[in-house]
C-alpha cells in the first residue's frame, strides 16, 4: 500500500485474527527499524487486544525485532491501584512484556491511582512523559504503529460516544471521569496523538461489533462513533474476523 490508504482484512475467526495480527505487528516493527531508531508503538487492552499481545509473545518472528529500540506506550488505562486486574498494563505485562528483552525505561505505563492524586494529575504526568520524546512543537512522539481495539459502542481508547472527547485537540492525554464502562475513571490518549501515526490498526472480533464496523467504514459521525475518526497518516488497517465483518 502506498500513500494514505485504508484496507479491510478479514480473517475466519478470532484465533486466526490474533495470530496473523501478531505476525504482521512484528514484521511492521522490523520494517520500521530498518528506517528509524527508535520506534514508538501504542498498545491496547481488551479481549482481542490482549490475545494479540499473547500471540506476539509466542510468535516465531519475535527475534526479527530489536526490542531494545522499541518504546511502548498505552492508549488508555483504568485509574485504579497498581496491580488491580482491571489495569491494561498488568494484562499486557503478563501476556507479552514480561517475555521481551525490552528496557524498563522504554515501557511507558500510565500512572495508577497510587501514583497520582487524581485522574487529571495522572493525565498531565503522562502528557509530560510523551512530550519528552516529542519533536519541538508537538504533543507527542510520532508513533510508528497504533494497535486499537473497539468497543461494541464504537469507542476507542477511552474516547466514548457522545462525550465530545474526540474533538479535543489541545492536549495529548485526558482524564475521563464518567466512562460508561466501569471503572468510571480512566486516562486516555487523544486523537491528535492516536492519529499522529504512520499506521493505525483497528483489531475487531465478534458479531456484536459488526454494526459499528459497518457504520465506521461508511463514514459515521465520530462523536457518535469515535472509531470512525481513527486514521493513520500512511495506512489505516481494519483487521477483523468474519463475524465482525458481518460474515458470521
């Protein structure tokens, strides 16, 4: 694919989707490392997102990437104590990060409720961390790859329908106080960071997601369906299973 392109790749089931996305992820990082150093990626949680991370850790292609030159960022996080099973970083650590030879300083976890006085302070702290790696005048480093999941309501990260958060452009990170999905307090990257990426991949599985996938691809209003606003500068790739594609 060349230029700013969008493609939809359909896999027969969630397990195949996770394995194929894991292989694609590692090859994309290897390609990026042939051109740039370091590379920056942002990862997600959720069922299929965590399954992809686990498959990355098991992939025969793991050795093609120099993980000492990879920086890992989180797309969003639940504002709960360290070690809480709701935290995305715990799931990612167990599924993948504990298996990688990646320097601890390259793993950029969002603050927990024990590390920041409130969710707004946590968002500011993470924004400051992003800014340290950003070019002059930018909110955050340019990401080589963003690995997004999508909720049944079409939310991405912790940007939910009808809350106006997709229109926030003056901050890299926001505190979310009223997530419709528990826990209510979260930290989330904003669209200016999520879309400042060479490649955006939206990984979706399950029949419950088929309708929002269809609506997003048809150009839904992002305030009603935040995933419709997700776009990479070079490539936007929808990686879905047959059920999410409406073929189940």
